[in-house]
C-alpha cells in the first residue's frame, strides 16, 4: 500500500513530535550555553581589568621612590662619586625588580614595560662593572645605564597615568 | 655549579649563538665596552670579556627579573669541555658584532669605497 509522508500512524506522529521537541530543547540549551560563555568572558575581562588597575595603583606608589632614586643617582654622577653611584645603581636593580613583579603579564604594553625595566637592570649591572674598573669619569662609566633608567621611568609614569585616566573614565 | 646547571648554561649559550646568527635576537652596547646585553621581558643576559694581559676570559651572566645574578659561566672556570669554552668565545664575538652592527658598518664602508 502506497503512503504519503503525512499519512502516518499516531505513534509515528508522536515520534516526529518528540524529535521536534528535542530539537527545540537543543536550541534552548545552546542559547543558554552562549549566554553563560558571554557572562564568563565578561567576568574574566572584569577580573583582568581589576588586577591591572590594582597593579597600576601599586606601581604608582613606587614611581616617586624610583624618581627619587634616579635623582640621587644623577647627583652622585654630578659629584663624580663612584661609591655612591654604585650604591644607587645596585638599589635601582633591586627596586626595578620589585616593580617588575607588579606589572601585568599580558599585552604588548606590559611586555614593553618589562623589557625596558630589564634593560635598565642589565645596564645598571654592567655600569657597576665599568665603575669598578675605576679609570673613566663616573658619567662616562654609567651614561647608558642612566639613559635606560630615564626611558624606563618615563614609560612607567606614562603607563600609570594612562591607567589612572582609564580607571577614572570607567567610574564616570 | 652542579653538572645539571652547567648543562643548562651550556644550552643557553648554544641557543644564544643560534639566535644571534639568524638575527632573531640583538645585543646592546653597555657602559662597559667589553660587555654586551640582551634582555627578554623576564631576564637579562650579559656577555663580558674580562680584562687580561691578552684576551681575557669570557663570562656569561644571567640576571633574573629581580636584578639578582642567577648564574655565571666563564671560560676561566674549570670547564672540562673545550667546546663550551669555544662556544662562549664565539658568543662574545657574535654579540660584539650584533651590538656594534659590524657587518652593516662594513657594508657602508664598501659602498662608500665603490662610489669613490
């Protein structure tokens, strides 16, 4: 006997209905999953933002100390004081290392800030070696280190300022 | 230095040689004219030729992100392997060439001589 597609028994219609209900349920589940994923992403972004803000605030507290250290370093270079300059270069390595630990891990900006700090740490180390040789004037023996410290400090101050401005905008 | 640390330092030297040769890393000039610096975002590597009567020993120092010296390997140390000593010497020369941009400078000299 020939049957058309709609010419079904009631049990077969039940099967079709069940299939449609399953499809609908699947759609609802997919929508909920998507909403959950978006909520999780938003929560993750908010958490990253908060940790970056906290880091920026902590670095902001340390920047004046770094500026003071750089000023003292400049004074010791000006007075050609070899021992004091070595002392401040060593202190810079220590302080810069501390700030390094607070900087965000992700993003190219974080990378660049860290690399600049790391450069200043390495150059402070080699300037100490140059100063220990004791033959050249102090300025000549730590010029590159001082320049790198200046670059790193400017970069850090700029980042702290930008983070602070973003944070204020978000509050508004 | 333990044998394990020595092997790691040796591997670092080899990697630095490879990457300097292909130009994927660059070295910087420092205030000490015989020292050259390469920094990553979490460490600084300094390769130095110490003063000596002739060519002084070569040292490679790794500084961590806290500015502390993590480890130093030197041709002056009793390195049993001749290879390791030669690799350190090669690295210093490659770092010097990279920091001073020796090949670029020489190309420029050649160009200028051709123009005369």
